[in-house]
């Protein structure tokens, strides 16, 4: 029963074994490189978004603060009382 299976499989000589192992190692390395590249891209995107949002919070708080100061100064200048 197992004789027909052994004919379908490639020969187990050392050259075939080395070629198969090299192909598997190459595929593993490629997969690891793709995963590392994706991880780096996600890290860069997250870092940029964090800096952008932090800058917006800082900028908006400065604008709101200076706007409040502007309103207070303008009421003092135009105080007719």
C-alpha cells in the first residue's frame, strides 16, 4: 500500500534534501523580513500620528490662550466706563 506513495515523493538524496532545506530557509527569512518591514512601517506611522496630535493639542491650547488674552486686552482698550 505504501509503495505507490514512495514513488510519488522526491528522492531523498542529499542534494534534494539540501535544496529543500535552503528553499525553506529562504522562505522563512523572507517572511521574517516582511514582518519586520510591516512592524517598522506601523511604528513610524504611530510615531508620526502621536507627534502630529501632540502638536495640534499644543497649538490649539496656545491659540485658545492667546485668543483669551486678546479678548481681555480688547475689552480693556475699549472700556468706556
